[in-house]
């Protein structure tokens, strides 16, 4: 087993009754990577993460997380894995500091460099809320508390499920900075799920697009945009009229265009397809395939 | 090594239980529930303090007092625990516990400790004022002290039942509503307010299967005048049978509960939680 690999999955499948939620996933994540699992609702993201967390038994496939099968793993393994859950109303009566103190105690016997409550509160920006009751926290503060609980044992691997769902743009940005700051310092491997593309693009250095229970794309945000949507849009104004042309080779198209029309070309723009265009194109392609399948 | 880790988790659980109890003291609804329950019980005993039971030479208050202690235990250690467990599964407390090392052990140790403290407080809230106001309740002196041991045994017998009910239900509102109805039925068939011997035979059979009857019987055996065994089934306190059956409930409960709870905890996950959250929101 390679020590540089945090997560290794092959042939992963998961059925719920007759429904296939995951239809064969192979995946390798190196230590220290920040990877986003992106996909529309129902793509199988949460199920995949729950299998990796050891909370769910897959129908088939081999899973190795930090060198161990999560289902067979013991409490030592659990102590190396942080899970950031989306809190709802659990522990609402607890004081923030009391809850973190209880959580940090869980990690003490495992020889980890466990966070002190004060340091942790400072790092997630909740120092002022130490004595507050959890139910009085704002949405953003609560999410910070979720992160604090996830990282209190300084995990080697951190799972974040839909980390910024329900946060306003300012809180989102703060959250991203928080996670980046924390994991950069500690070389933590992070796997996050999201259905928000902008989120994945900003947070992760690698994106896996999951759709219909399979990984349909894998790469850095730039590479994905290049590979999937290889077309570029060229826009210009010709004799006062707006023109648009999509092409795989913008450079030669523009060269020809200007050669043929030395005058009268204005407002020339070359727009590379964004990751969003690529993603939407891909999801649309699958939806149309499915519709065909139904009508047949 | 595993044993040391388990001890560590249980100690964390004691801390958890203590914090939970202190948090509950700051909650007006919880405190109100305890106080109203205690006040109602004490008032009932006070009203019935001079009401004689047939020609047994004791008051109705004296007769029902031991059974009321058993009922208090049922309310806190069985019904209360079932409601808490169902609620905390639904709101994600248990999932959070599961995500940290030995967290489930800590959680259940915490729930047991919290319930033990609450049971003690609930009993004191009833016993102290009623002994002062009503009189004649603890006349047997040192013998009455053995009631403490019976209460502890009863706690061990009734707590696993609450955990099991909480573990099979996913809906705290149903546990709390239906649980009260079922609990009231159990109280009736356990001969708490009316000697079981005066009830139809099938009721006597059902009652004698349940732990509450035997707990009430044992408490009467040590708290009522000795010669009152004449109002019991078989005209006997049946102390050996009572200890045996209550002990059996305790042992079976302690054997069955841990694997059931582990099974239940294994099934907790974010997606299961999300489904119950959606359901709960639909109801609101």
C-alpha cells in the first residue's frame, strides 16, 4: 500500500433495492489533495462519501481509506478521520466550549496533537461565542462550529458534505478561507461534496464530476474546462451586426476572419468555455440521453 | 488497551451526562415538567392522607406511595429515555457521536448517567415533601432503606426498555404520545393504584409479566406494614420471585440492549438523517 495515497477505491457499486446509486467508481486521492466531488442532486455524492466514512456498506468493490477498509476499521482509524456534519439542531442547549471540550476528549487517548479549545475557537473565529449556547449561533457560526468539531482531533483526512449550503455569499467566502487556512498548514487531505460548481472551482485543486453513479470527469478546474468543452466562442460585430461562432480552434478562425474582412470587424471577443458551460453541457447531455431512453 | 479506551469513553460519558443534566436545569420546559409532576403527586398523596383502604388500617396515600415511586421510575428511565433517544437520533446528536472515536459508548454512558441523576432528583422531589406533609410513609425505618436497593435494581431493569423503544422508533413525537398511553396501561395492569388481586385474571397474568408490578410489590413489601401481604396475590410478598423476575428483566435488558444499540447506531448516516429531517419539516 502506497503511503502517499489517502483514498483508493475500485469497482465501487451501491444498490438500494433495484436502484443503482453507484455504478462502478474507481478513484485515487493522494495525501494533501483537496478534492471536490461535484454533481447534480441524486448523483451519488453523499452515498460515496458515507461509504468512505465507514457509515455505509457498499454492494461491491474495494475501499481503502488511510490504508484500511473503513467498515473493518477500529477507533484508531476513526481518530484520524474528521467528519464535518451539517448540524441541524443537535446539542442546541450546550455551550460551544463545553461541546468542544467533550469532543476533544474523545481524541486524547490516540496520541494525536489534539486542539485546545481556546486555540480551536480562535482558529475558526468563534472566540467570542465560547460561552454561547449552540442554538443561539447564526447559520455561519454554526457551520464554523461544525468545522471545529471536524478538525478538533487534527485529522489526516477531512470529509465535508455540502459545506456551504445555506450560507450567504460573505459567510461562504469566509468559510472557504477558513478551510484553506486550516488544511494548508496541516497538509490535511480534504474530500468535499457540493452541487455548486463555483464552490468546487474555488475550493478544490481537483474536481471529480459524479453523474448517474459514475465519475464522468476528473481533473483540475482548468483542465476540465479545456477537455470537456473544447469549443471556444468567438464574438464580433460586422457591419453593425452581432455575430457568434463556436469553434475548436479560435486562433485560426480569427486569422481567417480578419484575412477575409480586413475592414468592418469590431468588438472582437474570444470567450473560452467556462467550467460551468462544460458542466451544464455534460448534465444536459445525460438528461437528453435519459429522455431518449424513456421514449423508446 | 481496548478496555482502557472504553473506560476513557465511559468517563467522558459521565461528563456528558452531567453537562446534559445541568443544561436541562436551565430549560424552563424541563424544570416545569419535573416540578408539575412532583407537585401533582404530592397533592394527590396529601388529599388521600386520611382516606382509609377498606379495613387494613392504612391510608390510601400510604398504599399507593410505593407504587408511585415505581411509576416515577417508569416515567424517567423508560419513557423519558425513549423520547430522548428518538429525539437525538432525529436531530443528529447520535450521528455526531458516531463520527468521533468511541463516541457511541460515550453517548450511551452519558444518557445513562443523565437519566440516573434525573431519576434521583425526580424521586427526591416527591419523597421529601410527601414524607414531611403526609406522614406515615417511611414508618418502617431501617427496613425502608432497602427501598433504595430496589429502586436501583428497578432502574437497571427499566432503563434498557426505554433504550430499546427509542432504538426502534424514529419518530420522537410518536414515542412521546403513544408512549404515555402505553405507559398508563402498564401502570393500570401493574396494580399500582388498585391491588392486582381485585382485577380480572387476564390482567393479573399480563401484570405479572411486566417488571413494574414486581418493583411495586417489592417496594410495598419494605414500605407498608408487614402484615399487609394479605392484599397481594397468593397472600405473600413473594420477595424471592420478585427479585428473580426483576433481576431477569435487568439481565436480559443489559444483554439485549448493547447489540441493539450498536445495530441502530450503525445505520445512522447523513442521508438517513436528511430523510427524517424532511419528514419532520413536513409536519411543522
